[in-house]
C-alpha cells in the first residue's frame, strides 16, 4: 500500500472517530492506536504484525480488542480485508488512491501493488459481454517475486 500522507492518515482517523460516535461506540485509546498502526503503515498488515507494532509502541491491547476494532474499521469502510490464501487475513486502509491490484509472492509472502488502466477499462467491458453490470473487482496475481526469482537464478536477473 502506498504510504499515506500525514494528512490522509489523520483524515481517516477523524472519519473513524466519527464512525464510532455515530454508532455510540466509545472512542478509546486502544481503538485509536490500532487504527493509527494501520493508517500509518505502508504494508498489508496481518493481525500478528499489528500486535507486534502495538507491542513495540509499548501498548497493551488484547487480541480480542484488535479483532473487534478491525471488524469495526472494515464496517466503517475505512479498511479493506485481503485473503491471499496464507491462512490469515491482511488489512489495508482504503485511501483515496486509485484502484490498485496485488501481486503476491507464494514463497516469501511479499505483496506488491500495481495499477493498469487498460485492465481497469477492460473489466467492465468483459462483464458487459455477460450482461453483467460491473461494480467492483479485485485481482490477485500469484507467483514468485523478483527477489525470490533472483535467489533461484543466482543473481542472473537484471
Ligand atoms: Zn494494496
Ligand atoms: Zn518472494
């Protein structure tokens, strides 16, 4: 995930607080901290990674709280869930950035993002061929990342 600017992260946090208030949920320091970890990261974090960051920040937040807060963030529309078939989920903030797709390395788990205008234009056309109205999509390409291939080839890739 492209790193959000300070203002974008603050904007998402503000929207999250509003969502909590609208749903009569208390704005707690733990919820705020979990949201900040996600909004300020440039990775697609797993629950384990989120807990690691919280610990590094010296915060004591239970796993149940992390899961509940993630659910609330997803409900609020500020967080996207990904299942890359690793047996756990990853999360990324929904920024105002354009639609992007993912390349997932099956060996090291690295997640790269790409944007392709031609692809984005093609999908509604394909859907239309099936008399289907396109609303949204997600595309994941699985394979070996550059670093892993490089290792296999002993540095032959340029
Ligand atoms: Zn992404
Ligand atoms: Zn890899």
